[in-house]
C-alpha cells in the first residue's frame, strides 16, 4: 500500500478517498490492467482485532487498499485532525463493482455465507446485473487451507472475487490463496450476501445519514452487541486514552 494518501489510525493506514474516486482512480485501472488487488473495508471492530492480534494486523497491512467502513473510523480521523473524505463501505463497493462488471461483462466469483443465502444472493445478482459473467459461487463454510478449492476458483479466471466470510476469515483466506491467481480484485465484504439475499435488511438512508447504521444493525441482529462493545472500546481509545 502506498502511504501518500493515507491516514493512519491505530497503525492501520486508511486510504483518503471517496467512493466514486476509489472505483474510478484505483480499482478500474487495476481491472483494466488485469493486476491483482486486495481491498480491506475496515470498521472499528477490525481495527481493534488488528490491534489485539499481530498476525491479523500483518495480513491487513498487506492489502493494497484499506478503506474506512464505519462512522467510527471517520470520527477518529477527524479527532486526529486528519479527516477522511467519506465512508467507503463494503456494501457500496460491492454495488459499484457489480455495476461496473455488468457494464463491462466482467467475470465474478462469489464466495461466502450459508449455502442457500449464497445461492439466493447470486440469483439476485444475475437478475439485477444480467451482463455479469458468473465465474462461480460457493458457500463460506469451507476448509480455509484447501488449496484445490482455491485453485478451482483460480481456474475460472475471475476478474473480481467477492469474499464474504466475515473478518478475520475473509482476509486470512485472501492472504493465503491470492498468490495462486494471476489477476483479480479480492475484496472482503462481510455480511453483504445476507443483505443481497434479503435476509438482513440494509439500514434505511435516514439512519445511515444520521450515522446510526450500527444501531439499526444492532436492533435487527441483537447478537451483534459484542461487536458494538468493541466499537465503543475503539472510540474510548481514540478520545480518552489517545493510543
Ligand atoms: N461466514 C462464512 N463462513 C464462516 C463464517 C461466516 O461464510 O466460516 C459468513 C456468514 O454466513 C455471514 C458473513 O460471513 O454471511 C459474516 O457476516 P458478518 O455480519 O459477521 O460480517 P461483518 O460484520 O464481519 O461484516
């Protein structure tokens, strides 16, 4: 990752860009030149995980681009007096990449989520983006070490590999297997297939604009409360402990 245009928060260098510029100036050139590219969309929970686990931090830092997914990251940057321009979320990037892939007939692979969710998400993608080539798709309950499985994905020559295993698994899988590939945008997108499949609702725009997407997700999935605590700890470290 080039450090020219980044803001470092707790040791994680975030690219300072906008959603539109990121696609146009960073991802499209990689796609055009068939270069490999590893994208991490990091929220406060991921930053905390990286803080607590050296191996995970090293993996994250091998990414070509780390973009701020979460209002907490923007608040931390502002507090450091190095504001980041805007949130660039895994969900929005997925939509942008799907739309670009549709316009250019690109080949996409969809790895992650439960079997029926994965299938439903892919059929929704096929319906809404009929010109995308589906390189293949597979649920995310896989043997992380399985080289043959990763090679079978590589053989389908995808331009974009959406990896929705949640963190840290998705970044670990990308790190372990991307060397086998000669091209491809690899992006970890967490629970996005659950949203595409309609299993988990995306927060309404008004909640997002009020920076309350995290609260909406907590209300819909109360089992997420532990993650919210991690985000609270992140904010505490930013504002109070200043480490
Ligand atoms: N998942 C998976 N394999 C696993 C563990 C999780 O495919 O071994 C999927 C899970 O079904 C869900 C996504 O990964 O679709 C994780 O969603 P979560 O909301 O936890 O993502 P995050 O909050 O990390 O974005």
